[in-house]
C-alpha cells in the first residue's frame, strides 16, 4: 500500500490511499458479499468530506482503512477537496455528490462517506461491510448533547435498527443505491430530507447500535445561532481547511513523514510492524488516555 508523491508529504492537499492487489481478496469477498455480480465485490471508496481534520481523527480514519486492507478487503481512501463555490461556506452536499460520482465512475461496489471529526475504531468499517443492508451507519454519539444522531432514538446494544435518518458523519452505501439519478445530496439541507428521499425510492438506513463512533465536535446546528456566531463558525472552519491536522495521536509515532501520519507511505516490512502495532491495540478506544475529549 505504499504511495508515492512528487512533492513533500506536507504539501499534499488531498491524499489518496490505494491498496496493493491482493490475490485472495476477490475469492474471499465473493463469499462475504452475497449478490456475487460485482467484478470486485466489497470494494469500497472511503471518501472524506473535506480536509478540516479535527484532533486525532485523521489518524483513526487512516488506521481503519489500513486495517480493512490488511484483513483482505479492498478499500481506498480519497480526501474530497472542499468546494467553496458558496464562499465562505463549503458546499458539503456537492462534495458528497462528487464523492459518489467518483466511486461510481471508478467501479466501486460500496461508497463510504465520512466527516473529518469522527473517531472510528480500526474494526468499524469491516463490521459495517458485513451488514446485509444497502444503507448502514454506526451509532454516532454526540457527547455534548448526550444522544445518538438519528431518528428514532435507540439505546446502545440493540443490534441493527431501522432509521428514518442518520447523522451524515459516517454513511456506508451500496453503490447501486445511486443508480437512481434522483438520489443525490445537492439541494438538501438536513439529514432528514435525505432520509425522506431514500424512503421515496424504497430504501432506508439501518443503524448498528452495537457499533459506536464518537464525534469530536457536536453538530453545527447553525440555524440556532445568531448571525455573528454563524460567521465566526464559518471563519473557524475556513481557516482549518488551510492547515489540516494530519498529525499522529502518538507524538513519537514512527509512521510519520514531514509531520504527517502516513503509514501507507512506508515500505512493506515497516508496514508489517505497523499492523502488529494495530493488532496489539485494545479494540476499545481509550480516548481519555489519548487526550481526546
């Protein structure tokens, strides 16, 4: 999974992580994914909506993608450049549609859309890929409001539950969902509207209430704020775009180049040590130990 760039790592604006070919991957995934009609069943594009990474989130997302590939899945990661056509606010809905189009054009079986402020575990994506639903989400927890993002509200630990809508922080789709040209994000302003659109065409989200993912920042809910507060929020977001936080959680991590956490840029032998390190980690996120609040 070693990648090469013609500029220093610190100057890369949008990273692409792509796996090496895995000779047993297709056979394994043909068994995992039941329809069997896709030439590369289970292949997944993880598209991050923007590059405004919150503290430690880049590290955790990279680990999740790398871990899936290490376990025989074919997963790419692509940072989607921020669309500032509606300056100063990034058009995140257009960015999601851009990611979907990229995934469809490249022939991926699955498309995963994630924000820059989530802290997934290394197993999160693998767990969702093995759920037999075309639209799935983990249990996105808003610590500030002390509730899950989505309707209806469910307690943790109830398995897979049908949802009217889920938070847009982490969504996994069968690419075939978007074969309907009317299913798109542009023009929609709330997650509930997208849930209504899916329902109109016979789809719905399922949430894995056993699979919790925490957000570092609470939902913006900009409509609840006065004008000056909204402008401050926009300025903060815009400035973070200029200096993405792609640092490692561990300041002494050996998988860093030019200040960027990038285990995918190292040689195969070094990556094996990296995977041993991931395997040895406790699967339960020790956020307090890591200094994440």
